């Protein structure tokens, strides 16, 4: 199939870690605000050269309804052949936390399937905790490729920009994830999170779907 050009692909970045304090031993709102801002800034800096449009939702914009509105609008644009979504959110096993509601990713998948967007949904990259438990549902919803962490995810500061650079440079998604999932940096960040009091920390990533997908690959 023909390669997807820059003008035919769009990116939605969803970043909201400040909806509540999820830290075990004190208030981590300052850290979460920094992570939110950093994710938006890094995604814009690194990905705008590679997409026709990079759209962001952050903090109280990250409601379930707004998420669906933006996914539907971006994917329905006649010029769009591939929509990628990056999630920087809180997660629990099988569940994602929006600003207004927490929802099981199995239910979320059913809602996405009902929207009939599967021929434009391409990559779902998540830094949410327990993202591996969500990835299968996103793949079932129609995303060609989806990934997430096995447990509590602490490696975002290294993983996020590293993976984005590889992806932007047309590396396979498998290679991009491998670069961001560097065991040395992953273990350093996981250990630091454990020292902060977080439990069940495991930032190792799992990929569901077509692992050899590239930024130039079609959505289907």
C-alpha cells in the first residue's frame, strides 16, 4: 500500500496527570504538572515537523467527551489517512482516568469501535501505568499498533523523547519502543519511583498489533 505522507497524518497528544494526587507519600502535583507540560512541549517540538497537525489536550480539557470529539473530528477529516494518539494519563489495571471519569479500557474500546474510525486509527502510545493491560483493548478498537507498561510507569522522562525521535525518523515501532525502553534507564527510573514509595513499578513496555509499523505506514 502507498506510504502515508506528512500531509495525511495527524497526532493527538492527551496529557493529564494533575487531576488528583496519585503519589503515595505526599503531594506530587508539582511533579505531575511538570510532566504534563513537558509531554506537550516535547511532542510539539519533536513531532510537528512530521505531521500535518499536532493537537493537544491537557488538564481539564481531558474529559471523555472531549477526547471522543477530537478523535472523531481528526479522523473524519477527508485529508487524514492516519491518526496517532499519545496518552500521558493515570491508569489502573484495565482502566484509564479522564478528568471527569475513570473508564475501563474494554468499554472505551467498544465506544471507539462504534465510532467506525478503524481505517484511520494507527498508533496508540501510552505512558499510563498498567498501559499493557489497555493495549489489547486499543488494538481491538481498531488501532493498528498499541503499547503500554506492565506496571506503574516511571520511565517517561527518558522513554518519551527517545521513542518519539525514533518514530519521527521512520524507525519501526518495535525499534522505537526498544530504544525508549533501554533497560539501564528504565531500571534507574523504576528504582527512583520505588524509593519515592510507589509499588508495583515496572515500566517495561508491551506492544500489541503490528510491531513493524512506521510513521509512513497506512492505518490498516
